[in-house]
C-alpha cells in the first residue's frame, strides 16, 4: 500500500508542478504590474488577484506535502492581507523581498525560469519581517511606486465561466509523441507512392508484352496454318534430331499462347484497376495524413504571450542590476506559433532583450545629458509578416550601435582583415555583430560582453528557416527584426549523388541549383569560384568535403557540372555533386543518443524504397568546406602557449584557477596578492592577469588601476574574479579599467575561459 501511495504522490507532483508554474507566473506578473500602476483602485484589484493565487498555491502545496512552499505562501497571504487592509505600504524594498520569496517558491517546485539573470537567494525571515515593519503605513496615503523596469500590462482579465471547462491539460510529452506519430505518416506516404510507381511499371511491362504479341500474332497464325496444311512434311527434310522433335510442337505452343491471350488481357485489366484504386487510396491517405498532421500541429500552437510573460520580470531585474530605468511595451502576444519554435527562440529573445538593456539603453544621467526621457522605452512587438511567417521586433530608444567599434573588434578577432573592413558599407559592418565573439561592451560580466548572444540569435533563427537583421541610428536607438515561420515546415530535401553515395540536402538552405559549363568556373587565389548575381561564390566538391574518394575519370568538356548553392549565416557556398536527383518531402530522424553530433550530418531519413539516407548539416558543411579549402585563419597555427598571472590570496581559489587555466593550455604563474602580482609584472611579460578583488596589501582594483597607469602595461587585459556582485562593485571595476568582471556566485570554468579566450 505504501508503494502505491508513493507512486501516486509522484504522479501528483508532476501535476502540481504544472499548476504551481501557472500560479507563480500569475503572481510574478501581478507584482510587476503592481509596481507600475498608480491607481489605488487598480492596485486593490491586483492585490486581490495575487492574494487568491497565493492562497490556491498554498492549498496545492499542502496536498503534496511541500511544507516550505506552503510556508512561503502563508507569508505572502499575510503580506497581501496587510496590503488589502492598508496596514502595509508598497515600497521598492518590499517588492524585492516578494520577488525573492517567489523565486524561492519556484526553486522548491522546480518551476524557476532558467533564463533569469541570476539565482535569487531566499530572504531570511528576519529580513522579511523588517521589510514588512518598515512598510507599515503611518497613514492611509495612496502610494505610487514606479521602479526601474516597469511594464505596460497587456494581460487580459480572465472571465469566470460556469459549467464544464472547454479545455483540458495534456502533457507536452503526449503531444510530442502524437506529433511524431503523425509525422511518421510522411514515410508511409512516400512508401505508398513508391509501391504505386512499381505497380505502374508492372502494368507497363504487361502492356508491352501484349503489344509485342499482337505484332507477332499474324505470323504465328501463318506458321500454324502451314503446319496444318503440310502435316508431316517437316519429317521429309534432313534436320538435326533435336529440331525434328521440336518443330512439330510449335503449333501446339502457338495454340497455347492464343488461348492465354484472353488471360493476359484480363491480367492487364486487373492491374489497371488495382493501380487506379491504389492511386485513389494513396490520394486519400495523402489528404488525411496532411489534415491529421496539420491538426496535431495546431494542438502544438501556443500564443507568444506564454513566452513574453517572462520578460517584465527579466527587464525589471536587469534594469535594477544595471542601474537603469526602462519601460517595456509588449504587442501581439496573442499571435500563435508552434510550441517548438517558442522553445527554440526563448533564449535568443532573452539575449536580444538583455542586449537592449545592457548595451543599448543609457544610464539616466546620460539620457538627461542627451535630453531624453529618463525612463527608456523597450518594445517587443509580434506581427504577421505573411500567411505563414511572423516578424518579431525588439527595439530600444538607446544610444545605438557604434559601427566603428564593431569593425575594430572584428579585425582584432581576425574575422575580417583591415582592408576588407574599410571596404565594407555601414550595413555590412553592422552585420558583424552576429559573428561569434564580437561585442562592444567595455567589460565582460555575468550579464553580457562575451559576444555570443547575437550569434546564438542568428543561428537559432536560421535553423528554424528564419532570418534576423539589425538597424541602428546613433543616439536614437536600435531595432532587431527576426522573421520566423509560424509553424515548423515539413522537411523537404534535395537528393544528390556523389559517386555511389546518396545524400539529402535541406531545401531551406538551398539558394539555387545550377548546371555549369567548365568555362564558367574561374580561379581566384588558388580557389575555384563562380559568379552568381555579380558576386563571386567559392566552389568546392561535396565529395572532397565529406572525404569520399572521387573517381578518376577523364573530364568531358561538353558535360554540364551539377552545382548546389547553399546559404548559411549570411554566406553562400557552391558544392559540386555528380547528380541532382529530386526534391521531395522527408522525415528526418536523429542518430540516437550514442551519436549526439556527427560532423556534417544532421540525421537520417528513410525513402519510400526503404533505403536509409543521411541528411547533411549545412552549417557543418560550410565550416568543413572552409577548412578543406585551406581558408582557416592564420592564428589557428601552432603557437606558443599564452601566459597568465593569477593573483589570489586564498590558496584554494588560487589552485583552482591555476588548474582550470593550465588544463586549457595556458602557462600560469601565481601571486598571493596585488603587490606580489605587480612585482611579477615588472620582472616578466604576461598576456593576461586574473585577480581577486579583496586581497591584503593591494586589492585587485588597485592592481588594475596601477596596470592602466603604467605605459608599458596599459594594454594588458585584466579579469576580476570576485564575490562582490552589486552594480556598484561592477562599476568600480569598469572605472579602474578591468576588461572582465566574473562573480564567484555564478562562476564556472566556462565563464572564465570564454573571457580569457576573447581577451587574448
């Protein structure tokens, strides 16, 4: 019995997690809106809504024996009961504590948003009581709390309905399973089409037999009549013994064929009838499968609001952390799209919003100097672009992007040469922000500065068959536009042959298919190119990229060369193949957990013939083609290990940092404080300094300041690794000239290594 109860409780916890997420999201949205509104009437409405949500969550938590969540909800009820009675006043400190409590409840229920800026510690009860006491109303005055990161609420008020609900909760796992089964019908459709084609071939063969028999029928009948008239005449002719035995049987053989002519016609008629019925059944299956797939995809559609509801809290936290003030406006949240698209675009959109707050929006003092409103405007708007596409616009009214800084960073990273950078127009230079590693941030922090966010945005958008672009106006603001499909399109692929091997190329990345004469291929810098719309496009052989041995055949000057032009990340590359076969609908399957990523391959598909073909990964193909063509950057050559000086007074932290850096291939020396580190810098050269902030004799801030003041060391990169995580501490790091500020509470070795790689 106990085992059954435990199993039941596990199932109940799954249901509770879904319900808890809804309550926590509703409470969070209510808190954010409550900070913004000034109307006392609306404040009381929101307080009542949050109070009821907290009460419902408390009851659900009690049912699954989650005492900690129940206690948090009890405290929330107490606070909001005081707000209802006007015994507690709204204040920024109280809101901070309430959000901390909500984060703690989310951590307990497993519904914490993984994309939020940083883990929010649970507030000590004593601190919470202090905040409540400080918020006690001395009078009944209305409050107007408008902190940084306020949000324009577009959330509709839910209407109460009587009777049975018209919706039910279904696990997304079940929906995904149903969708996969519906997608399997694509293979069944292809197999049915192939069997129909085979039957038609058989029918054509029978028709050919019948046609040939009709041609031979007059001659056969003449032979038969000849044998009937000259019975026995054959025996008078001198013939070999075998022919003497065979020829007399010809009349009976011809008679047999004539008797079975009717049977042949009957078989042909039956084959024709079966082919017609099979074609009709195939059309019905095709139509029903398409309808079923569309219906199941429709079930997977969710409004953008399910994703955008996370943004008000995100903007609030970012603004408070960066010392900025912004108002978020959300439009078009009711537009629906495939849930899988929302899941894929969640992190990229968070990157865009974070980028706008951290890089785009100025601090209030700067905005005042530029005669701008102190509260910046951040806008996320969703709108239909066409029948099957949607546009997401993320914009700010900040300082805009410094294009010259972008170019300088790209040149420093070796992404473009100095000459190429100077030849770029403004839009080409601006598109460099989507290259990995490019960032105009003066410091690498836990918020931004690594140059990965916008690269991820473009990669995700193009993976879904979309595109991303950016517009900027200095001093006025920046706008990012993301074009996405409303639904994940059924995968179509182009079948190509290389030698004896067959592959599928995703149609979404195929720009065009060409057949070239040899004189259309030119050579430039030891590489083959061709002209497409007036632009030189590199030409490579797909077989060479995939490591397939090519046949040594004599070149035929008259033979047209099949070429597939692929596009990825704004670049075009042409691939030579031996044959381009067809374009058809396919179902892509992964290679399994044992092969999570195989270079150049995205998965496999099964054709109607039952043959399994690999589906190629275009992003990997482009990168592999660059390596194959010998176009890898020169800095990838073998170099002497970079040297790093680590200044840290804790022997444990010092040993950890040293091991991490040495494991990554760096040469590391250590110092116990800033004074010893400065002395080491005077004795030998280093490529980078990693330093703690709080150290005896000389702090990391003083060390960074002295490095910047020294003409010889002024360009030396400095990374501060510290437990001090407030905005003021980071600003002090910027003031002394540190290049990166990594907080130990969110520290992992990837953060450190990313910063080091970018700086040296």
